[in-house]
C-alpha cells in the first residue's frame, strides 16, 4: 500500500509540474543603437500583449526573454543561439532587420524551434529557404512596394526615381515597386546602410532626372534624416513623395515637432492602420495610447499580434509543447484575434492580407496621424511562394 501511494503521489507531482509549467519565448529585437527607436516600440507592444493575456497561455505561465541584437547580424545569431541552446525556449520571435533574420534563422530552425518573424521578410525565407517552422506576423518585404507600384499606375505616374538603402530589405523594397510599376524608372540609388545619413547628392540626382515621383524606403533614424533633407530641398511640388516604412507613428511626432510640413499629404502603403475597425485593434490602440502616450507603429501591431498567435497555438494543443505537429497546424490556422482583422497564410507561411493606401493627415486634435485612403487589394501571394518547397 505504501508503494502504491508513493507511486500515486509521484504521478500527481508530475501532473502538477506539467500543469504549472511554462512556455518559453525568446524575443530578439534591437534595444540599443539607432535601431532601438523601433525595438523599444515593439517591446512596449509585446509587454502590453503580455498584460492583456495575463501572462498566461492556457494553464501555462509565459516566460518571455528579450535579447538585443545590437543591429548586427553576428550579434543576432549569438543571442539566438543562447536562447535556443542555453535557455531552451519553445518559440523564437522578433527580428526587425532582414540581414539579422537571415543570419539567425538556422540557429532556431535547425534546432527544431518555431521561429516567428514580427517584421523582417526577406525573399529567401518566403521562397527557397522557407521552412515548415518559420512563420511571420508581418509580410514579405516586396509586398508593400508592390502595392505602391499599383497605386502609382492608378495615379497615372509615368516616371519614378528610387532611393533606398543597400541591404536585404532595401533590395526587396526596390524589387517590389519595380515589379508592378508600369512607368519608367529614371534612376535608382542604393545608399550605404546604416551609416549614410546625407542624401543631398541623391536628391539632386532625383530632381535633375525630371521624374514625376520619388519612391524611398528608410526606416528608423535614416527616415528622419531623409525627410529633413527632402523638406529643405523644396521638392514637394515638383517631385511628390511616395514611401515604404519611412513614415509611421514613431516618426510623425518628430516630424511635427520639427515642422516638416512636407510630410502632410504624402502617401504610403500598409497592411494595418490605427483606425481599422475591429475590437482587438480598438483595444490595442486605446490601451497603447493610454499607457505610453503615443500611437503604436505597425512594428508594434505586428509584434502584439505575435503573442496572440503563439497563445492560440499553445492553447490548441492544451499546453502540450511536445506536440509540434499540433502547434504547427494551429499556427497555420491563424485562429486568433488579429489587430488587422481576419487573414490567412499562404503555403510558405506569409500572410495573405489586405493592403491599403494610407496618407498623412492632421487629426482633429491637431496631431499628425494617418488615414486609410482606399484598399489597394484584398491580399494575394507574394512573388517568392512559387519557390517554396515544404
């Protein structure tokens, strides 16, 4: 009898340990250097998501570990290695920069971890380097600029000048707009990344080209430097600006404080907006503004979503983190309340979602913000899905 009760007690203790276990999430972002302006906004959103889920996914506590990639591919790989091999995380998420993701992906995927990019979407991970355990809550890099190319066609723009940074994401953005724009590209300047912050030579070339529009992609600190110089150049009336990931909730307050009025009326494409009318988005935006005193950025929205996506998968398998097939199936189902509304995943795990034309406006309270002008398309496959063999 004593042996029986000892075995029963041991079983109860094991059961209790499982029920009181945790899901470990390693979140890699840029929390230092110039890229921290984006990384810190992302962290705010993830912290808010953790509050909204009460720090739990089903019966499991969430152990969330942040790691700083320092804006460097080699550092991103190092911290990913640590999360996977030393900390034993179940999920790796985050990654702002495409070159950091490309350097880090194998560390997670080769060790059987689920990797969820909340921003970076370079072509290879959507195509030849796709993986059954790689997912994203954002997009493939080319998709936003592809939508912008369609907008330019609809506007009757016949010629374009392009300026973007010379790294993986910049190349993808340029490829995207060129893929759909039917007019003539009169020049393309690929600048040094991330150190070049003087764009006077490129702006002079753009002006001299006689192009009817200027397309640029400059996230973070570089975007602020570019907008200052565009304002100083006086090009708004002769060379209208069209952007990708250059103007957002992070940069607009700074542009307004600096009096960069040329940004008002400029247009860009996006898959999310603070004004999207669904319950999850309303809660997210309202609570983010109340807690942090500012609008959330798209980077924040995508990262907030990642916590709810992971939660949906953990709860779908009742906390059994060894059920990899069940977790994967649940991630593919995207059955969670997204701030962008309902969407699906393509066969390469890239979202199929609406893309909108957005415009910078002055809000009723005098604060510069954005509005959706129209839906460009309801969602379609990215250009690389055909190369994905899973």
